[in-house]
């Protein structure tokens, strides 16, 4: 305790520069703690969303077996644009009415309507939505029954007669389920997401906090050596240094938690793309607070004790600036171990039975990636020392000799500057692997996506506008025949595609034999032919032109068009193709669908669904083969991955800026001394850049190699089709060149135009 108080007294009385350094340490630690709290709180935000959706889920029994007078419930989940739109129809019973769901004081009665706040706003902007929500609005749904503030949800009160005959109607027992019906992120995907965030954020964060704890290492080491020579014990010297770093880290942790609270308030109100939450969802849990308030100071304690080891063990050598010992080689053991693990997984990708991420392999993959990253950081000082010693012994260049001799004496000085940038490139390679793996999981099997909308609910103007929605690449109509049921039952029905040959070509994978302007039979060689759809068979189709109704009879011709539709496809069951000119002008089928077609990329699908919702908000849309909830999950995961990449970038750049600023202050005396003996400013700038650029180049090469191996091991065990991401190498190489350029520019302020001899006198 005495040493701790001594460290705090030295901190308060060590002058303005020391207080500025303490402030930089605290601010840097606060940024790191803020990012750490955000990463730790993301799972809690997702769990809070799933917990509310599970608490409102109706538990039902069969309506036919329920006692008379029980409450009936019917749930409908439709897309409104690219967002799910849920309506819960409730018919209150005469007895034993269950408790209302969270967020409601009572179940709605007949003609009553409770809507979410977002749906209330949407009904004002889109009055046509009222057709889907019969009744008068009685109130709003509370947040306890909504997954997020933007959710479209409604409880609609109705009569028992309106629900009794629907096969999906059930007798309500209670509200609440142990599991969310549609989680924000699937549990298996959440595991990959946690791994990605740990790699992208937590590994650079540990390096960044270590950099903050090592600010002004040289000047602090000399001061600690003086205390040791005055009689302070070895452990006491280490504790004095640790006291200062712990105080800065503790202050930074408190500031960081405050910064996170402000960030949560702002982000929860503005929201992220595809992800909204309530401020209470992102509130700090006791676990997060304890991890931040104890973890950050604990890391600073160990770093502070380790950085004071040389001053405590040999204070005379520190005061007389003796040549320090070479860096430790033990970091290479971690690097070799991690590379052995990831290389082993990569080797299985060359066999017929690649490894999977099941059981112990999942732990080994994560461990190999983290060991490789940690070993990369710990091995860089030793590699920089070897490179500097080798180059300095062979070069005849003054600039290169000065730079390498300084790196040989102080390999850790330049490493504090470049470590964050090297780790940033390593994490970027892993981020590419995570994105590729996720793309393989979420990418649709078809290159195109079909949408089916009932023609009976669309006007001619809406149909024209829907065909022009951005992203729609083709459109057509289908119409279904109708005949009056006879004594033998319902007669066969035929589906006709009203389209040109050009439209058909865009809607299917391959066509052959189509002739414009002719009615032709559609044949799919990959599916069995319907015996009722034989040439010569006639089918009536009802049409309407304005308010007038009519009919047209079409006969299946013998001329055929061979088509290979996508699977699934909205026109796969069509039996014939009918040119639009074969129908009366302005005539529209009474029974049929409007088929739209777009690319299958999730971004395009979401855009098309939003466009459809803007043109026809009340029309039922069937995205063939696509679940809107899956689209939401894809958007949420993409948002979280981008957030992790942004945090990793911020941490890497912050580590670089903090280290460069500290190095500029720490090197002022030596730069001034070299300037006074005749060195030109241009030479000194070249020396400072070389000191950073050469070890950075070595580190970036290692980061590219180890990052690609770690990425490949992740892809191999992921079970996807892509094992080797050769396409990502040029992107990373360009990023590495950009990092080198930024680092070279960041070293230029070390040499200024003004010479201050006072710096040497103080030294």
C-alpha cells in the first residue's frame, strides 16, 4: 500500500508532461473499455429481443377439442416490404379468459385494435394498411411485447364466428414460450459471430490497452531506476510503476463505461441498419461492469510490473543507458504453436475428408487463431532486433545505420507503433474469412428471385408501377383456368403464362423453341408431364375489363417450348405460354398472379420487397423460396460484422496514434542532440521513417501469411465450398501498402524545425 501511495504522489508531482501522459493513458483506456463493453453487451441486446418475443408467443390447443366459450386466436405473419408484419386476431371467450400478453392491460374486444408505435405511424403514411387491420385503434402496444421499437405488430379483436372455421385457429391457453419463435440470430450463427467479434475487437483491444499502459516507458524507467538506487525494493519499484498504470486504467475504465452509456443512449434511439433496441436492452450488466473495472486495471497491473522489471533488476544500467538485453524468444513458441494448429486444419482441406468445427475442433480452431495472433505480437520485437542487427552490420548508408542501431538498442519502441497496424491487417484477413463463410451460408441457391402477387388485389396502375420497381429485371402474368365443378368433382386446371418470349427467357434458366406471337405448350424435361395437359385439351379463363367480365378458351397446342425453370420458380407449373396480344386489350385475368423477378442477392431482395411495399402495402407478397425472417437475420449479422470491423479499425488506428504521439514526445531529446551535432532534418526524417517502416514491413508480411493460414483453417472447418481465398490477397496487399504509407507519414512530426536545447539540459 505504501508503494501504491508513493506512485500516486509521484504522479501528482511529476510535472505537466507527466500529467498529460497520464491523461493520454486514461483516454486511451476509456476508448478500449467502451469498445469492450459494446462487444460484451451485444449478446445481451439480442437475448432481450428474443426474451420479449418469447413472452408474447401464444400457446394454443386445437380449437376443435377446446371447451365451449374458450378464447380463440389466429396469428398471421406477412411481409411488409422486407420486414415481417405480424397480426394476432383474438376472439375473447365467455369464461376463463387468459391473462393478456406483456404490453397490454387487456385482450382486445371485437372491433378493437392495439398496434405497435411504428405501425401506428405507418398507418398514417399508408392508409391502405387499415384494410388489413379492421376495427378502431384503442391503444398502443407497450415495449414489453415488442422485440424492438420498429417492429410491426398488432392485436386485432374480432368475433368467434370470424375465426372458428379457419384451420390455423387455436384455443388460447396462455402467452409465453421458453424460446423465441424466430430468434434475431440463430444460435449456431451466433457462435460464429462471437468468434468474429473476439478476433476483430478483443485481440486488438488487448494490444491497445497494453500500448496505453506503456506510454513514456523510457522516461518512467529512468525515474524508477532512481527510486531503486535510493533504496526502494525490487517489488516496491514494480508496484510504484504499476500504481500509476492502474490508476490511469481505472480512471479510463470509469470514463469508458460512461462513454458506453452515452453511446447506448444515442445508438438505441437512432438505431443501426436492420438493428434497433431499447436503451434498457443495452444497459450495463454487473458482469460487464466487473469485467471492465477489474479486467482493464488487472491488465495494466501486469503490464506495469513487467515494464518496470529492468529498472528494478539493474538500475545502474538504466541510468547509464547501458545496452539492454535482446528481446525474449518465448513469444515465438506461441506463434509456432498457433501456426501448427491452423496449418494442420489447412492440410485437411487438401484431403477428401476436411476437418469440421465439431466438438474439440471448434475449440482448437479458436485457440489456434488466438495463439497465432498473440504469438505474432510477441515475436515482432525479437524479429525486429534480428533484422536491425543484421542490416546495421552490413549497410554503409548513414540513414539506414542510424535507424537500425536505434532499433537494435530499443526494439520495443518502434514495435509499440507498428503492432496495432500489423494486428489490424491480421484481423482484416480473418474478417474476410468470416464474411466468405457467412456468404456461403446465407447465399441463395438460385441466381434469381421470384415474387408472386395476386392480380385480383392489384390495379392496372399498381401493376405498371411494380414492374418498374428498382431491382426488378423481368415481369409477367399467370392466369389460372376455371370450370364449374361437375358430378365427378373438380375438373383439372391449367396455368397459363402471359408473356413474350423475351420475358420467358429472363424468368427461366433456359428456353428453346419459343416463337413470338404464338400460343405454345411449355415442357420441362426435368419434371413429369401432367396427363391432363395434353395437346388439344381446352381450358376456359375468366377475364375482366374494368367492370365487365368475360372469358376466353385456350387450347393447348402441339407446338412446344422446352424450358428449364429455376427451383423454386413462380412459373414452374405453367402449362402454356400466351402472348399478351392474344388477349383483349386492357383485359386482366380474374384469377392469377403478377410475377416479378430480380437477382437473389439479399440486398437486392430487401430493396425489391421495400419497393413492393411502397407501391402496394396491403397486397400479399410471396417471395418464392425466401423467408423474410431469414432476410432480417442476414441484415442483422451483416450490421454486427460491420460494427466489429469499424471497432477493430478504430482500435488499430487509435493504438497507432497514441504510440506515435508518445514516441514523438519521448524521442525529442535524442532528436535534438543529433540535430545539434550537424544532422540535417531530411536525414533525420528518413531515419525515423526507416525505423518504423522496416519492422512494419516484416510484421505485415507475417500478418498476411499467418492471417491467410488462419482464415483458411476457419474456412476449411466451416464446411463451405470455398477453402482458399485467393481473391482476397490483392485487397489485403493494397491495405498493407496503405498501412505502410500511413505509418511513414505518422513518423514525420518527430522531427520539427525548431531546436530546443533545453530538452538536452533537462535530460
